[in-house]
């Protein structure tokens, strides 16, 4: 009967073909833009106005690049090159800029337009807002990650519980029976035997300390943070008083800047200061007099930069990077006791507060530990 | 030292059991010690089936991580029953995790003591607990058994 359904519509409604196409384009939900091979806009449908915010008279005659964020200007060139080679760009997901400056995620299909002779005369660009799909995909991805994270967290909690409850019991048996051996059979053991039993005891206690420190490290990584104003100077002063009470014979001078107001999690930041001040106290133990200082230095950007300085044993700057790794120690356990977890905890906590920590020192010339906190110093 | 009251030791680890008994003996705490090796055994001892009258312990030393019924559940049951709700319960365990301590107090523990690894410290802790709860502390007056 007729050549095509389109001809039917034309015939029944007496519409010329061009008007019919215009009607279809105008009623489309997708932005349909016609452009020259050089990328100059020649037609602009109502959906394009809704998507990009430009009226047809504002858009027609302008280059396509006006819809492009500056960092994607090259994209338009690439698309036009493809069109020039007679290729299509199908469902290309990208970002375009609206008249009001906001960005919109779109999926674009660009096809060449040819005249009756097959000569390339321009291109049609059909764009669809995919912000919602994109958000839905991102939300789904986020959900999957949260689930995985929750699983990992659950496993970690089970692990921590087991470490806290099960790992110490065998150590109590080792230490306890060694002690029983010494008490009940000490005379039969001889000097060597007694010394071995004592070593078993000491090793059990050392391992118990390691387990506790491991648990502490895991706590500082997982603990929920509650930021509140804290005077770091006052905290340092309190810690030094405790240390002084524990070692009344030590001659240590303290120079503590007060107040040093920051926003921090009180319990966690206290762990930082206890470790740093405790280290300063420990590594000045072999000298008659010592000086331990706490204060702030001008911080480059916003935030606060604190330091804790001592004039004690110090360390070789070449190993400064190792200081903050868990279970790394620069001194033997015989020289200075410890497990090498304190500074690893310090690093964890400072980084959780958005800051960083570093150290400067020299052998027998003291050490200075610096840390920054993201939160601004409040007057 | 013996005040005639028994101690119920709820402990699944045989080494910890032996060390605790050794510590009690060393410190001349001669009260009878009943050992329950898991939570279910502890509950059976405290709440025997049938009408058997059981003498309540003067002190319960309770581990948290136990087979079958865990320590917190044992504690909840003890506090839920009128007959046992005032029996002193000391949680004696390995952990010093904040959650464990908080959970224990929330469920009505009278004290929370972490077992030290060093035996001298462990022994002194057990002795202090025995002396305090069995001798120094004044227990609540005996309640009448419920008449149901």
C-alpha cells in the first residue's frame, strides 16, 4: 500500500516530512543538538534547553565547547575527529557544564549527518542526563563496600576478642609453673636451672606486654572519635606530674607551654602525649639532669604544630623513618625497655586527626617529636 | 583462714584452675573450692534440678569466656534469681578490653579483676579477693527462700 509507516502518518495528517521530524525532535526527552563538522551548534531542541539551561537563541551559532568543562575541552575535538572519519560515538558517558556553571553527568551519542550525495555536512548529538543512574550505581557500590567493611570489622572484632582472652592464658601457665618450679623444686634445679626458669618467666611477661600493646594499637585504629576542645599543655603537665611522682629521685626540668587549645579526641590524644612524654622520660633516664619541653611552632597552613623535645639519648636520624613502624625499636630491650608500639600508636592517632608526625634527633643529642593537628587552635 | 563459706570457681582452663587453687592454698585461704568447668556446670551447681537445697557460695570467681554458657550469661542468671542476686561475683578473666569490663558491670558484677601473667601478682590478687570478700566484706542478711 504505502512505502513506510511514516508516509502513512504524513498522508493521514497532511504533514510534510520535515515538520514531522521537527515535532518528534521537539517532543524528545533527550537533548538533541545539530552541529556543523566544526562543532558549531545549528539546532537546539527544548530538551537541550531543559538539560543545559541555554535558550535556542543563546546556543545556536555557539561552539559545542561552551558545554564542556575546561578540563574536557579536548573531548569535543576527539569526537569531531571521529565524526570526520565517518564514525559514531555511542553512549559516551561524560560531564557537561550547564549555563549556571553546574556540571551534569550525561550519556552522549553522536552520529554523522550526510546529505543526499553522502557528503558529511554535520553531526547530531543526543544527550541524556544520567546523574541519577550514576548516583544509584555509586550508592550501590558504596553499599557493597560498606558491607565488606562491616564483615572485615566483624572478623577483626572476633580476632581481637580471641587475642584478649585466649592468648594470655598459656603465658600465665608458663609464668605460673616456672614460679612453682622455682618454689617447689628450686633446690634441685641448681643455679642454671633456676636461671632458665626465671628466663621463661621473663619471656612470658614480655609476650604479655606485646599482646597488650597489640591490642592498644588495634584500639587506637578502631576507637570512635569524639572531638572536643582539649588543652594539650594541661594534659602534658598532668602526665609529667605522674611521672615525677613515680620517679621522685629524677632531676628533670619541664618547660610546658599552656594553654595549647586544640580540637581532639581526649582519650586518644592523651595516648599520644603519654607515649611522647613517656619516651622523653625514659630516654633521659641515664643522665643526672634532663630538660623536657612541650610547645607549639608556627604551623604553615591552618592547624597547629606541636613539639615534644628532650635532651636525652636521641637517635640516629638515618633511622628516623623506622621510628613509627609497629614493633620497630632503635634501642635494645636491655638498654631501654619497650615493645615498639608506642610511636606506632602515636602515628595512627595523629593521622586519624588529619595530622602528621615526624621526628628529629641525633645520637646523645636528644630528640624532638613534631605533630600537627588538623583542627584549628582556638583562642 | 576459713569462714565456712565455699568459693565457686568458674574456670575452663585447667592451668588457670591449678594456679588459682595453688594461689589460694599458698595464701592460707582454706575455704572449700567448688570448680565448675563451664557456664552450664556453674548454673547446675547454683540452680540444681529438683528441690535439692544447695548452700550458696560466699564468693563466685567467674571467667568470661567459657564453653557452653558464657560468663556474662551466668552472671545475668545469677542476678535475675531472687535467691542468688546478692552473691558476690568477681569477674576474673584475661581481658581488660573496655567492652568486657563495661558488660560485666552492666550485668551486675561486684568487681572485675584481670588475671596477671606474673604468678606473684596473680597470687596476691587471688589472696586479696579472698580476704576481702570472705572476711572483710559484710554479706547481706540471708534471704528467705521463695515460698513458691
